[in-house]
């Protein structure tokens, strides 16, 4: 092919015209509206079949829709569901959405009926848009209207969407600095969800109430709430991790360190380890480190070397080093330098309790290093105010079993007892019992988390059993036929 022919063909080929910005924007809106309509289709299938997995399939599209939300498209989707036969609460909710999105109410001649699930889903999209755009007061107003629609319906398919509505409802009030104003509505929602059996809403509201109480340091109210309400066993892992984190924090403040350690450790294991949950892992491990120190244990060094925990846990590593060596001066220096950090993490009260642990660690190291030491030297090494304070602290350490020693009050010294073999004590038994209990608990949780198929497999099993019976009967008939044929042949031979 010559160059002239190629040039003529290129001239004859149609040139692609680049779309204008208006056309690109219109295409983006059309795709967004189609995606919202597709998600609503999943909701309608779930409503018709009364199955929640279609509802979850629609909710999984929230993250992708949230990045592309536009008020005009949301208003158009709302107008497509603003039929006259809708319930009054639904009509008011849809009208409020359009008003808060600052769009003109546009009627649609082919508007269809709007189920509560569809109304809540559209309201959830509108709340996400208002949250990302910074319209907190408008979002809180819309959340109040959506709560009325959610509380009016008790269908099982409403439960997954309603739980997310309550989450963003509390989030708007928290960002506005009025978290206490959301507490009455959350308490009423917890009561209603418990009575109607909406388990996911109950788990979400329960965690939100604990967060509400802890925000205002109302630890007694939070403890009474957890004591009088049961957390559903089939709750999602993310909500279970948050609940265990709050529970561990409450137990730590109330001096129940062993239970707090178990709850915080389980919370860190239940939560997924990825970039999205790095903040939760950091917050949980901060309290876990302090609880370990309060229990007299030193956390593993590998914990502080994790990539997502290295920088946030740097002050806590210095704290652990001061507690390990029992240096009261170094401990106080760490607390003074990072006081603002501990106060922001809301753990300053727990950190201040470590002073007694630092003194106990110092006494333990002195007891190991010296077989006999005067109270005056102990006072100088631990930087205490007087020998009377040193004598009182040593006496309490002996009574608590921290050290094995005796105090000579007349001569003013402490005599350490002979060091015994640790395997001659009951410490290995306690450690083995602790590990065995953890393994048994993990096994029981794994058994509870197993999912078994429904009853549909029984039909297939019955069909397979019938097929086996038919095959056996057919084989038996074939054997009889062969036997009859052989007998007939023998009879014919005899006749011949």
C-alpha cells in the first residue's frame, strides 16, 4: 500500500470528538444514578424474599458511591421514589432530604412507592454527603427524621441499615460537641431493639452508648449498662472488637486488671490488621501496655517494633523501661515529658497508678541484688522522702508477696531470704493453667463461630439414598434374570 492510499484512508476515517466537560459531567451523573438504582434493586429483592444478604450486598456499595455523591443525583433518585401512596413518615423524610440537600423538589410522573429500607438507604447516602461536605447541623436534623422511619418499622431487613443510621446519628452529634444530647435517643433505641430482636441495631447502639459514657468519664454508668445488657454472640467482628475495647477500658479504670487484659487482648485479635484499622489497634495497644505494667508484667519488645505501632507507642516504651528498672526519677521524667500525649489518649489516670509499680520493681531488684541492705540506702536508691516511707513500702511488698524478706526494726535493715528454685513453687502451674485456659477458650469460640448448612442438604441426601436403593434393586433384578436364563438353558439341554 502506497503512502498516498494510506493518507487517503486516514482522511476518510471518522475522527473521534473529545467530549466536553458538560458531557463528561452528565455521563458521570448518569452512571451514578444507575449505580444507585442498581443498589435499590438489591434492596427490593431483599424485601421481596425477606433475605438480608441482598441488603448487605446493597450496603457494600456505600464506599464506592460515597466518593461520587452529588446532591442533584441524590435529589433525582429521591424524586423517583416520591409517590403519593407512600406513608406519611416516608413522604416527610424524602421531602426533608431534598430540602437539606438544597435542591428544588421535582416531581416525577413515574414515581414509585418507597419502602422503609429504600428510604433509609437514600437517607444514609444523603447523610454521607452532608458529613463529607461539613453540613453537621443539617446531617443531625436528617438523622432525627430517619430515626423516626427506622423506629416505625420492625422488619428484619431494616436492621442492617438502621444500625448504620444510628452510627452516623451519634457521629454528627459528636462532631458538633453535643454527644450528651444523643444519649436519650440511643437509650430508647436500645430498648426497642432488644424488644423487637434487631440484633445488629442492638450491638451498634450498645457500643455507641459505651463510647458516649466513656467520652464523659461516666465509668459507673457504663459498667451498669454492660452488666444489665447482653452482647449478642453473633455480632460482627468489628462491633465485637469495639465492645471488648470499651469493656477492657472500663475494667482497667475499675482496677480489674486481669479481666481488662483479657478483653483488650481479644479486641486486638478480633479487629483486622490493615491500614484502615490502624487507629483502633494503636488505641487498644496503648491501654493494653499500661494494663500489663499495672499487673507487674513487661510487654514483649516485639510489640513496640510493629510498623503501625512503633511511633504511637514510643512514649509507652519509655514508660515500660522506667517501670522495668524501677527508676522513680526516670518514670516521673517520662510522665512530665509526655503528659500531654497521655492526656490526649485519656490514660493519664492509669499512668499515674504506675508509680507504685515502679517502686515495687525497684524493691524487687534491690532484693535480688542485696542480701542485706539498710532502710536508709533503700530510701536513697528509690528517691523516697524518709526512712519511714521506705519501711512502710517494703513491709507492704513483703505482705503482697513481691519479695521474700524480713525487716529488722531495731537495726533498720532488710534481710533478704534465700532464693528458692522457681520450679519448686506453684508459678509454673499458674502459667500452664493460664495457657491451657486460653487454648480452651479459643477452641470454644471457634466451635461457636462454625457455620452449618441449612436443611436443604437433607433433600439431596434423601434423593441420594433413594438412588442407591434403586441401583441395588436393579442389580438384584439383573442377577435374578441371569439365573433364570441359566435355568432355562439347563432345562432345554435336559429335554434334548
